[in-house]
C-alpha cells in the first residue's frame, strides 16, 4: 500500500513552523520573517516540483531527463555563484563543473546498470548529486575567500620568499578541501547508524524491501561523496588563481579581484 | 641600488629618491602615511600605478618576479610562519629555487641566535620572539641582498624587541645587507638606521641622516611627529 498523507493532516505541519517561530519571538532572534517566508516558499516550491515531476515523468525519457537536469544545473549555478560573485567567470566554472560531474555520474549509473534511464529514477537521483555538488561548491568558495583573508600575511610571506601563486596557495587549497570533504567523510562513516538516509527512508516508506533500499542508498551516497569531492576540488583549483594577478601579486580587496584584467 | 622616479601607488604620490647599496634606511611617519605600501613596492608585491623603480639600473618590472623577491627579502610585522616545523619554514624559500642544503639549517639558526635543537620543533610551540627569529632565518635562507622589514618588533614586548634589534644589527653587518625598515618607533629608527625617509600622506617630506633629522627637523610635520 502506498503511503498517503491527507491534506488535513498536512495542515497540522503548521505546528512545526510555530515552534521555531515562537522561539524566535520569545528570544527576540529576529528570524520570524525568515522562518515564515522560508516555510511558505519551501511548501510552494515542493508542490510546484511535485506537479512538474508528474508532468516530466509522463514525458519521453530523452526529453524529460535532459530538460529537468538542465533546469536543475542552471538554478544550482545561479545559487552557488552567489558565494563567489566577485570572482571572474565563476558562473561558467560552476556551470561547466556541475555539467561534467552530472554527465560522468549519470554515465556510470547507466553503464553499470545501477539506474534505469527513466525520469522517475534519474531525475531525483541527479537532483541529489547536483544539489550536494552545488552546496559543496558554494562552501568551498566561501571557505576559500575566508582562508585568503585570514592568511593574507602568510601568502605575502610565501610570495616574498619566491613562491608562485600555486605554491603560495597550497595551504589555502588544502584547508578548503579539508573543510569541504570532512563532513562528507564523517557522514559516510555514520550512515545508517545515526540517521537513516533520506533516500532509503523514502524507499522503505514507499514499500521497497530494506535491502533493496540500501542498494539504492549506497549508489546515491557514494555518487554524492565522489561528486562533492570533485566539485570542491574543481572549483577550488579553478578559482584560487583569481586571488592573484598576472604579476604574482596578491589581490586583497573584492574590488581588485573583480576588476583584474 | 634602488631608484624611484615619480612613483605613485595608492596613497603614495610622485616619490623620487634613491637608496645605495648597504644603506640602512628607516621609513617612518604617521599611521596611514603609506610606509608599508612603499615597502611592498621594493619587491613587487605592489606595482606602481605610475613612475618607475630601478634596481641596479634595470627596471624592476623587467626582472623575473621570483628572482627579484629572492634578492629582496621581506620580514613582516607578524612572523606568519607556515604550519610545520622550524626546518619546514627555513627551507621554504631555498626549496622553491632547488637550492636547499641541509647543512645551512644550523647555520641559519645560529645567525638568529636560536638553539640548533629547535630545528624540528613545531612552530606553534615557539614564543613570539622565537617566531620572529625563525621568520628572519626563513628570509635569510634565500641569501637576499636587501632586507625589507615591516615593523618587525612592534608586536613584541620591549625586552624581546631589543633582542631582535640586536640580532638584526649583527645580521646586517655580517651579511652586508641593505636594510629598508618601516618603523613608528623613533628611538629604534635612530638606533638601527643611518638614513631616514619621513613620509606623510604618501609624500616624502624629509630625507636625510636620521640623527640630524630627529635633532633638527626641517619641516613642521616632522617637528610635530617628534613631539607626539
């Protein structure tokens, strides 16, 4: 039997919004507007995507899948670029990075018969890969900017000792990649022990045998793990050089980075 | 050795002066005058927006930047050591140029008056003064001809600052270095320097023998600065 939640039951979810809203009110956190807006926005987005997916699942796979993946990658690119908007060409690097990662992962799935080329399988799984890669790229960009700011003196010292930007930034790149990868390693270590992952939970709720659900979860978890690693590495290695100019000088302000030739 | 011709950059305006080999020059002036900015022009951490800088009659823009930075070493106010051991830091520069010789390590530590047993010590375990000595040794490891110093003792307590000063004096004599140092401390300027460049609002207001400048300031700005 497929699980069903009635619309009346859904209405009671308001209680879950009311709790953080009350906390924000009592502790004067100033988050009320944000909580309300994100709850309403999230609900609308989910319903919209539900109807869109129903429509896409009815389309031919060769049309529905590329169409939805293109939309997801474009939205993800616009979102991730906000974390590094002062960096030249960041939009295109993210777009190409997400595209290459998604095509590689999808090819692996299809080549080794892990997933069927149907919208109902490819779209949700691709969504998870693209979403996680987007977050990884955004975090890597943000972390890298902070590291460049915090390590300004060390970078100047390294350049002054004759290091090229690549050598001078080695520490920054290491720290950025560490920060991007460690949460994923930790998550993978505790998978199934601390929390049942989303996809597996969904499949079990949908009536799929737990062992089969685990197989799907393994496919998606490891796919996410590798795409997150690749995303963080790609965007960090592609962007660090924009913190320097052609004369191997460190660009210290957002204005200098934005306007570099 | 160095020649600045009508150099402007950031707060600096039309600076023209020269520095001779083995001179000990102190750049001093009020905060925000552009002293550190000026210092960073010597090793091309900044490039002038107009005007030219020459090193041994060759425009520094024409040098391979890594070679220039090897010849013109810089020590910053904060030691900014790299994570790892004292040795990791000392060999950083020479390793870039493929010139590292393990036998140099002990000699470099002796130059900066640190025990040779410190070589494998994690830099996190060092005191502020020790860190600054390692920073000095790290710069010296590249065998520079010019030593740029950006207020290297201002973050240290009085006693440690005095020790570093003494160490600096010896190093400069022993290695025949040209020294260009930014300081806001006039006593330090008179102890370590021979020549002073007094800078206010990016302009060179006075240039002369440091002791004479401090005893008989020619400009109102310098007289006021000494009084403050």
